[in-house]
């Protein structure tokens, strides 16, 4: 279903932004533009001030991925859902089928990005609680992840972190 793909792409956008800003530091203006483009948010010129607001948004979302208790994650999302302007409406554009936009129709890219990432994360939590999001389980890795796959058993940010951890566990077992 194309709508599912559209949504998982938005969750991936939130994850990529949080990791770029709070972990890798690859969050210069050009890098942020590339990140938005890559995740289906149409490219727009943004001012250095707006770039700063994307970085703020990444820091705002990070505690959601770190939340150990569902109640904390829900409280954070609810607070943001009240704060971020929402005005859901249906839209068709750029080859996407009919889908929901959450920000007001007149809103700029930043407002749309905030509203969309928030709604997609909220939908994920309604379906799966905290079972699909978190901080990478690999030692020394602070990246966050979101799992929108059918199986939903992911605990690592990447294949390389999963492999590294499995190899370390195997060696530890052999030493015993
Ligand atoms: Zn759209
Ligand atoms: Zn990792």
C-alpha cells in the first residue's frame, strides 16, 4: 500500500534528522537540505535561522526515542501535538497518491515537517507502543532507530551495529 510507504518514509526522516543532529553532527545547512530531499520533503531554500529550527526539532524528538516508559513517550507526544499547529487535509502532488497533510495548507516546509514527523511517530506508538523505536542496542552507539517492517524485531540502528554486537557476543561465549 503506497500510504504505508509514505508514512515509513516520514518516520525515517525523523530518525535521520535526530541522528544527524544529536549523534553524527552531520547537520550543516547543505546536509540538512540533502536529508529532507532524500526523505521526500520537496527541496526548498531555507534560511540559517530555519536550519537552526530543524536542529531544535531533532533535539525535541530525541527524548521520545530514549523514553523507557510508554507514559513518558505519550506525554511528550501529547505536549507537542498541542503545541505544533495542525490542520489535517487531503492532498495529491508530485506523483504521490491521495494522502493526509497534517499542517495547515498555508504552512511552510518546516511546519509541515514537524507536523508530519509528529503524526507518524504518534501513529507508530498507537500501533506498537515503544516496541518499534529506541536507541541502538550496540555498545557505544547512540543512534536512534524506528522499525516499520512487518516483523518489527529490530534493536539496532544498522546492520553493521547488529553484526558487530553478534560477533562480540560470540567471542564472549567462546572465552567462557
Ligand atoms: Zn504530501
Ligand atoms: Zn548503532
